[in-house]
């Protein structure tokens, strides 16, 4: 297991998405079961999508 920030995932695999994310979203910690080295760009897109959805839900609940 490896804990990384969303920004690390984005910078490595899908840098074109960085301009669509806020600093707060980029700072979200993500726990990767198999580590950053085995992620593919499609995996990164899915993680970004899920993280944004979770962040929006949390913002609505506050």
C-alpha cells in the first residue's frame, strides 16, 4: 500500500487534467493498494473522477 496525493497521480499520468482541479482537490490523500508505479492513465482518470465526486458530496453536506 502507498499513500500519495491526487496531485502526484495527476502529474505523473494525466497532467492535462491539473487545470481542472482545485488546490484542495489536488491535496487529497489517495491510498493505492498496489502503488503508483502500476497505475495506468485510465486508472488515474477514474481516481480523479471519484475524488471530485466525493469532494463535492462532502462540500454539500457541510
